C-alpha cells in the first residue's frame, strides 16, 4: 500500500484549498501588484468585479491599486467568501467589499452591477463554457470597461535540478502527469485567451507575461506553498507515476520525515503568469 504523507488529505479539504490560496496570494503578492499596476485603465475604476475571487488575492491587490474603488467578489465557495470577508473586516476595508455566492457556469448570473473593470485570476480555466462566460462578461462591463484575465502557465516548480537525489527529475515527471490530468479535466489551463477574447467582441489592449523566480530564503511561506502545491500534484499524478516516484514524492511530503520538503533550504518558486487586458468597445 502506498504511504499517505501527513497532511495529504487535509490539503484537499475545503479549508486546505483556502490555505493554499492564501499561500499563493502571499508568495506571489509582489507579482500580483505589478500586474495591477500594468493594467491599461483609462481612468481609475470605481466599480470592480473579481470573478472567481477565491480567498481574495486579487480583491485586496485591486483595493490597494485603486483606493477609490468598490469591489464585488464572486465565488462558488461560501467558505472562500467567508474567509475573504473576515480578511476585509480585519483590514478595515469591509465597506468597500461586497461578496456574492455564484456559480459562473450558470447561464444567468446574479446582478453584479455595471463594472468598469472585471478581473479573473486563475479562474477562467475552470469555466466549462468559456464562450458563454466571455459573452456574460462583455454584457456585464460598462462601455469602455476593461476585462483582465490572469493565468499561471502551470503549477510552480520548487526543487533544484537533480532533486531529490534518489529520483532526479521527479518534479518534472509530476508536472507531466498533471498535464495529462488537466488535458481531460481542465482543458482551458494554459490556453491563449487573446483570440477567444477578440472572438467574443473585445478589443485586446495588451498582453504581458511575468516571469516568477523567487528564492525560498526570501519568504518562509515558500516551504508551505511547495508542500501544498506538490500535494495537489500528487493527487493528479498518482495513477501515472511509478511506484518509485510516488515513494520519493511521499518522502518529500511527509512533514515528519528528515527528507520533508519543509526541511530543504534550496527551494525557489519558478513559473510564469500571463495577463490579457481586453476592452469592451462603445
């Protein structure tokens, strides 16, 4: 029987997903802020919608970037929205945040106002009917409003080349197995949203790819972020990896093991994020 590392089941619970979203927000905060600074807004938006907001990484970055804006944060998880609301109260910005529980795959969306800016970070690849969703966003936006789609190229890489020593290349094999999973279950991951946005009637205002390369020594949260991310990859790759790879991965994920990823001092976060900015004409 394959050993299950400590915490593995927990990271796939609802609370565990919220934890990994919070870590993602913390580790990538500088890059998220840079993306919000780049957005080609014509005037500072007053009404913003964050689609698939999770626990609020984009919401709070946008509140900082546009101090005059109010944000409607939309997600299908009541737990994520509750966590976002708790954060907004703790930060004293709850008067600028409205939360809406909604499934974006439903054809009819709740009333989200007429925003100047719609932000969708790491959420559009989960949408089943992307064409319908893009039409919904186009109709939602005020004339001249901007739609920003932000996506990670892939799960981040954390280990140096040649690690772990007993199974070099393990992380890349995990990613290859994860891509097989996503090809069947999350077909829009890694998609080029530019042509889809223009086909939906938007005018593409810009596209930018941001390279992420953060040394682990700069942020102690990176170990926990690596642990949670590799636990998610394990869930997707378990049926594809060899028993030797699974055993090596489980040693990394066992937080009680001397080989735990939390005990490594050579971690980094390496990935790319791409943002597409598209405008509703008129």
